[in-house]
C-alpha cells in the first residue's frame, strides 16, 4: 500500500495546488485525478508499475510506456504536456536538476549510434517527413505554410545564406537522404557532395540523385567527416543536424576539420540543436536520459556560447547567428500529427515499441522547443584571414521589408 498511498497523497496535493489534466486508472478500478477534466489517462494494469510514478520523472514514465508496463490514452500532444506538468509539480527539487555528461566519441561508436537512429527503415521515416525526407528543422514564412513548403524554404534559406554559386564545390556533412545536395546541384548549379554514416540514407540518396539525373554534379559517400580527404577543396560547407552526434569534447576537432576542408574565403553553415543551459547540461526531468537510451545514443548538446567559442578558436569568423527554436516546435508538431495519423502503418513497419518511442519523442520535442528546454541555431562563418567574402549587410539573406509584405 505504500506506493498507492503516496500516489493518492500526491494526486490530492496537486489537484489543490498545481493541477495537471491527468488521470491514473489503477488495476482495481480506482481512479486518481491530478486535476479537473483530465485529457489523458494512464492505465496501470498491475501494482508493480506504480514505481514509475514515485518520485516522478519523464524517463521512468517514458520507459514504462515504451516497455508496455503502462498504457496511455489521449492525443500525443496532450499526453506529453500532462505528464510534463505532473512531473514538474510532483518531482523533488534534486530530481529536476540536469546532468552533465562525458561521452567518449569514436568513429566506431559514432557509426553504431548513427545506424541505430537512422537505419530503422526509410519507409518508417517517410510516414512523418516531407516528400524530400528532410529530417531537420523547417523554415516557416507564415502560419499557413505546409511542411513541404517549409522544408524547401529551409533548404533555400541555407543555400542562400551560404551564397552558393554555379561551379562552387559544396560539402554537406551529415547529408541525410540527400535533399540539400540535390537542391544545391539542381537549382544553384554547384558540385555537391554529401556524406553520411547511415547505409539506408546512402542507398536512398543515390537513388534520388540518379532519378534527378544529377550523377555528374552530385554524389553521396558513406564516410565519417574525419575521413574526408580534400583539404582546402570546398567553397561551401553545410552541416545540418549533425553536430549533436559529435560530442562536446570533439567540437573543436570538428570545426577545425571544417576549416581545413574550406578553400580560402569559403563559407560554412552549422545548423544544430543546442542546450538551453550555458554549461551544456542535458535536458532535465529525465528527458535527456530517455533520449540517450531510446533515441539518440551518445548525443550531446552544446550551448550556443560553446559553439561560437569553438568555431572561433578553429579559425572560423562567425558572421551570422539565427535561432530557429519556434520553427522547430512547429516542425515537430507537423511530424507528430503525421506519425499519429499513420500509427497502424508505423507499427506494421517498425513494431509497436518503436512507434511508442518515436511518437512520444517527437511530442516531447515539440513541447520542449516551444518552451525553450533546448534551442536550435544556424551559425554562418567564414574562413577569413582579414578579408571576408560576404557582403557588408545581410540583404542577401533577408528580403527587404517591401518584399516581405508582398510575401505575406
């Protein structure tokens, strides 16, 4: 009765102080409401599952859901919001603190982590991504933009920032399924190379390149960024959603490699998720531990201040910094809607457990970005030794006000 009594006491306290729209339905038919009009119900089929509630954190709740020890009823958006409110209100102060991590990243370990995350199934990712399979933050110019529009706008936003010109050599580190290099070659006329450690991404990117007739101007390699040999050969480098896998201790080497691969006057854009905390702690309340165990093994998020320091020490002059946090919250909301609408097919392709992991992960990302639990930045930098190849103003990136009014 210990856990039952503790949970009942917690429910009574939160109903009167910090209500959450949550109901816990016990194996014996009793219901514990943590607030009025609960939108979410957690079904506890046996007494042993109560351990995931006390003391509450999102790692334990998420693990119990993924492993099938509890059932959850409600929309994905409501589920994560209700559980987050419950955990924040009910956790002991020392349970909310974020942990520092120290991960030893090796080529073999990084390859294994990348393959775990990305080599689920191309068909699985296709269920919630856009038609170009862009698995990173989109760029919304209006509230009415579809995911398809916003992802193409993101690709153009990156290539415009980089000032990609016909004949330039572009390297995309962590190229995914090839959307950026294909658009760069087809629309901007450059010679584009992408690298990935995912076999599934590599194979499908090659198919897309052949289908677009770009084999002479666009290529993809199954290669670690540390092994790219062409010193000083690239006019432009993009890295989108990649440095989260690099590791805090290896950021310096990562940016030095970029600097070495760039031609003089070359431009680089790094687009990646960052910690909201200046000491680069993982996301709290158990979220970081859940992601590390089930979604991104060995992933680490640096704070933007650490990113800027390491880029500068690597010899790259930072020219522009833009937060896309609100854009990523909206992107994840689209992904959540897509995967929720495709539940039966997702379970058929990847299994019930994988669906649970990804559905709650994407819902958590939408919630977390909306509330600044983490951020995402595009950082533009130049390999400059006194003279920059970029214009004096940002006019080439952002249309003048009159053009923005026409777009609205």
